[in-house]
C-alpha cells in the first residue's frame, strides 16, 4: 500500500511540474517601450516592444479607436537590429505605410476606421 501511495504522489508531482513548465508564466516577455506612430481621426496607431529572449524582440502594432484597442500585427527582430530600427510613415488616402530601414516582408492589416496599415522596407 505504501508503494502505491508513493507511486501516485510521484505521478502527481511529475504531472504538476510538466503542467507548470508549459505555463506561459515562465515565458513572460519583458516590456521595453511604447511608441506612437499616428494620431488621426479618432484613431491612434502605436507599437509596443517586448524583449522575448536574449537576442530577440517583438514589435506589436495596435490601433486604438475610442476605447477599443485592436492588435494589427507583430514583427520580430534580433537585438543587433533592434538598436538600429527606424520607422518613417507616409499616408496616401486610406493607406498608412510604415517604412523600416531593415529587411521586412510586407505585413498589413485594416483598422476599424478602414485605414490599411502596411509595414514594409520598400
């Protein structure tokens, strides 16, 4: 009987450890900075930067319309290029083009105000 209890306790502890190791609590990203890109027509477009690892960063792009915040897209970089990252913006009609000085594939999303936000290096 004693061996069965020890066996079940061992299984419970191992299962608990496995569950906790998969928990996102252990993979928290460190917030670095928030930058506003555009403030127009009741809509603000900004990005948050998070350090996701020793040499990795994630840029999360958002749009705020009133009190509603919508995630548009995210973009990943390593540390070497994070320090050199520059953004410029141009607006043409309903398209806001965010141009970066570093290689990036074209990523786009539409805000609630029907503005198309494009991240590019072109």
